[in-house]
């Protein structure tokens, strides 16, 4: 299964810290083992069920979030330097893991993505943190998972969490206008 995770996420190689890279991959492996979805489904199902006939797949959206998050973090480092410290590994890991809980929130019925029974009660930021904690993902990344969606509006976000949050929403909200 770890090969499937690496196939889905070539961006794992961007994480320099071996332990963080492994914990990030293990979280995806755990999520896939518990999910009603197969890894290949992620290249077919829409990234959100909140947009009717969403034309973008889960993996297209997720990989865009990771790339945009890293690019934004690098630009912030370039312009702000030590005045705004941030950790690129934490940004990348957080962006890769932000929606990992959707693997438990989604089901596939008659070839279509739907909300699972579990997903009716527990949104992906909560299940994502639970999965990540089981795989020893550091608190700083769990914070990003927890704070990337609307639930994060109730907490003080880290710089890395702001980056992932905005990358996620800038690649989601425009589709609500289609």
C-alpha cells in the first residue's frame, strides 16, 4: 500500500525530514486501509461534494494545494526572511494531510462519491487529526489539519496553517461560482 501512497504523492519527496515524510506517508496508508475508497478512486471522484458536478478530482485539487502552499511559503521566506519564520516541511506535510480525513468522510455508491455514514457525523479535519496522531505526526502538522477548514476559524492559526488554509480555499471557492 505504501507504493500506492508514493504514487499518489510524489510531493512526499519534498519533505526533507525523514521521520516527518514517513509519518505523512503512514497516515495516508492508514487512511486508505480504513477507507471505503480505493487509491485509484481519488483520481476520479470530485474533490468536494459541495459543488454539483464538480469537474476537478480529489487528487488534482489536493496536489494543487500542496504546490501552491509550497510556492507561497517560499515567496514569504524570500520577502520576509527571518521576520516571519516558517518551516517548509511542516507546510508540505500539512498540505498533503489536510484532507486525509476525507477518505473516511466519503463513500462510493454506484460509482459516485457520496458522504459516508461516518462522514455524516465527523468532518474530515477531525478524522484527519485522529489518523495523523495514530501515525505520530507532530502537533504542528495536526494543527494544520485541524485548522485548514472552517473549523479553524475558532483557533489562532500558525503561519504554516494560514498558508495551507488559503491555498485550500483559493482552489475551492471559485468552483462554487460555476
